[in-house]
C-alpha cells in the first residue's frame, strides 16, 4: 500500500472518531506507522491529506446510475456508510472538500446523461458544461445542505428536498437546448 493512500485511510478512520482540527500530524503519522517527516514529504497539513481522501473516494453504482434521483440515493448511501467521517468533515474547515466531491459526482453524471439525450452531438461542449453545472450545483448543494443541517437524516427526507422536480424536466431542458442550437 502506498504511503499516501495509507495516510488517507488512517485520517478517514481517525475522523470517524474525532474532529479534524484535533488530529495532529504526529498522532496520525504514528497510527499509520510513518514518521512526521514522511507525512510532510507528501502533504502540507491534514487538510491537504483530506483533499487526497476525497480524490480517492468512490461511490459504488454512480457510473451506472440513470437519473439524478438514483444518484441522490447513492450519495445518501455513501453518507450512511461513512456517516461519522462525513459529519466530521462537514463540521470542519474542510467541508468544502465534501461539497466539491458531491458536486463532481453530479456534474460527471449530468454530462453522461446529456450525452445520452444528445445522441447526434448537436450541443456545443460549453452548452453541455453549462447545463451540467446548473444541475450539479442544484442537486449537489441541496444534498450537502440537507446532510449538514438536518438532525434526523433519512433518504425520504432528502428525496423530499427534490419533490418539486419533474423527472422529465432535465430531458426537456436538454432537448430545448438542442433545438435552440439546431436553429
């Protein structure tokens, strides 16, 4: 196992038990079986390492999800499986790293959904990115807000945050953009 990966796993395990701000590089290094010097060879500080954690994190099923509601369910399952770690992250100065992690999941999926709708590849790449950003911010920020601010978190509660959304809305909006670019 590479040192960086081992440090990332150790940090994640430690954060499940204590806030990020209380984790010292010395304690983290000892638990991982490396020296402080080795830690600083790879990272500037624990926030830098937390960035690495989220770069390595994967959510099972994301690449085969067929719509945003399915994605929300997968992100929620990731939260449930890693609740102590995610809650500690959301309560730390590194909370933006989790937000970016979630945003990237929705953004990548949105681009994939758009590609499926725009089979003839009519949309300009910037239009695709604009649509993907819009939906990624909406779903990502709403998901992170729910996980950060609600005490009794349930999948049904999170899904209710999106109850106003027409399931065909995304497809209609992409099709509308395609029709505009055809003109």
